C-alpha cells in the first residue's frame, strides 16, 4: 500500500486564496492514471490544504487552536473550503 500526498502548494495557487492550480492537477492526474493503468492499484491519494486552508486559518487566527464559538465557525468554514478542493 502506498500513500501519495499531493501537497497544497502544488495543487493550489500560492498567491491567490481559494484558487486551484488546474494545470498541475491535470498533470498529476495524468501521471497517476499511468501508474493505475500499469496495474498499481494499492494507492491512497490525499491532498494538502494550500490556499484553500492556510489563508483562512491565518485570516481567522485559528492556527493556535479552536476554543470559542466564532473559532468553531471559522474552523467549519475552513473545512468547507478544503472540501471544495475535491470538486
């Protein structure tokens, strides 16, 4: 079993909040497809947050933890942004 992490700095635009790097994602997908077609099927793919998570964590100042109701809301908003990266 292999775990492949696609780092957030590779799959998102570093200089813009909530912007995927479509070209990098497509290139990675093509490379992963070649590996899959070669018969390697025991791969788990995970991704980092990049500009979909880090910018919001800093904006809402939740990088030291989530303790208050507004921080919980900020955490949920950050999680939602990261989940949208899957689409």
